[in-house]
C-alpha cells in the first residue's frame, strides 16, 4: 500500500482531506508536515514538524508515492504580500521538491479559480506563478484544483467572505453554463475531489479542475 504526504492539514480543506486520507484503504500511511502538531491521532498518521523554509532532510525517513498540498493563507492573515508569497508560493514549491525527492510522482494541489501568472490581481498572480513553477518539476501527474469561494466553518469571522457567500447563494440559480464555475463550493467537496482524483495509479500529466469540475468530481457521496 502506498504512502501519502500532506501539507496544510490544519487548514479548512486540509483538515477534511486528512480525515479522508486516513479513512481511505488506498493508503496505509499518511505523513503530515506542519509547523505545529495536529490534535489528531490515528494508527496510519505520522506527524512531522517542519519549517517550510528549511525542508532539506525533513522527510528522509519516509518514502511516498503521492503528495497533497493544501497550503494557503490570505494577505490579511499573513500580514504582508511578502509573507503571503512565502506561504502560497515558496512553501508550496518547497513541499513539492521535498516530496519529489522522497519518491512522490503525483502532486495534488489547491490554488484558486482565476489563477494566472499574468493576472493584475496579486493573489491570483501568485497562485498562477505557483502553478507554472509546479508544472516544470516533472511530476507524472500534476492535478491542480481551482475552487471558487470556499464554504467552511471558520473560527474567525470574515465579513467579506460572509457577504460574498450570501451574494453567491442568492445568485446561484443564475450561475449556469459558463458562469457555473463561480458558484461557492464546500471544502468537503474539494477534499473529496482531490482524493478521488488519486484513485488509479497511472500517470495523467497536467490536470486542471476549475470549481464546477471539482464539484462534479467531489460533490456527491459520503
């Protein structure tokens, strides 16, 4: 049975993905990298403390086939554009390199709908630059998940997200056809789509899932 690496398991998508990986019979071990320990215990779970600015040798005791990346923050949480880039670009790439050195041939990552290295929006530009950098690393499969607004229960109150979620809920009947990718999406659906995409072991090259395709892949089932 293969081993899965995961980074970002303390986040909204990552927490749900970790639960699903631990329950999945396709993996007999899940190695979680994080700055702080998770309040989770499971026979399949190995927790590794990691500084994503210095991952050299952190995973040397483990070999893995698949890597799942749910790292991400906001500029407000990070405190500056530079700190945001350190997480959403540098840390993602550091994790990808570390996992690849330990045998990972498939990489599954969450970015954002509209990610584009040429975007005028800083957030989307960084996400796009990260996608472009990952694409040259040579993974057998690089699966990029681009969700719209994530619906999740958060500890902190985010007024902007609450307002946008309400607007999208009211507008959802109108978001059809080419506008369907802009519907808000549940974190559980994103996590489930990432796991389901890992079923089957063959190389698939570059896969990009906009939000509506993520919903199609992960929106149904337990």
